[in-house]
């Protein structure tokens, strides 16, 4: 009973204590680090053992094939010799095809890279052309504005300055008005005489 009473007492103390959120988070992080270290396995020894075993097997097989090259028909290692010769023949048949396929793949990759580089170069050229056209358009716009302002100022000047036709017309009107005035003067001077003639 003492143990159960002690557990109850610890339980009451545990429930009575208040822990801040920061302390809880810290304790969880500490626990997570401890658990992470326990679960982590070191794979280096397994890899080293596997590599050693594989190397040993390949070395033994290579030695066996080398000894089999001296074997004659009917001996124990002769089937190994035949098998190794057949394998070498197949590899020699397949190797050029494999090499050619690699060369073709490399050429295709180079062509694609060239296309990409040429397309990127073309994009750069297009971008430069657009910038140049934009600059030319801006220059043309400035020239057009300048010409428009010049034409507007010329129009104002022209409105202020009469044209040759206007000058001739105004001179002709002025002459006509002068001649009419003179005719009126002449008529007015002649009328009294004519009035005298009527009186007679």
C-alpha cells in the first residue's frame, strides 16, 4: 500500500504544478532530440560489409574465368571458358551499338542545346530590335511633335503675315475704294454744275 499511496501523492503533486507553454515546448524538443538519436541508424558498417563481400565475389569469379581460359574440352572449367567467350562476343556485338546510341544521344543533346542557344540568341536579337524600334519611335515622336509645334508657330506667323494673294487682294480693294472715292468727289463736283444746267 505504501507504493500506491506514494504514487497517488506524486500524482497530486504533478497535477498541482503548473508549467508554462515555453517549458512544455522545450521539454518536447528535448524529448524529440533524444528519440531522434535513438532511431538513427548508422548504415556505414552495413555498406562497408556489403562492398567487401561483393568485391570478394567479383575477384573470385575473375580468377575463375582467368583459370578457365587455359581449360580444354572435357575439363571441369571448360564450360566456364565457353560461357566467358560467348559473353565477350555478345558484348563486342552490343558495345558498338551502345557506343553509337550514346554518340547519337550526345548529338541530339548538342542540337537541342544549339537550338536553345540560338533561340535565346534570337530572343536577345528580337529584344534589341524592339528596343531599337521603340527608341526610333520615340525619336520620330519627338520629331513629329517638333514639326507640329513648328507648323503651329508657322501657321500663327502665317495668320499674322498676309499671303501674297491677300496682299494683292487688299491692294486691289484699296485701289477700288480710292477710285470710288475719287469718283464720288468727281460726281459731287459735277453735280453742282449739272444742277446749274437744270436751273437754266
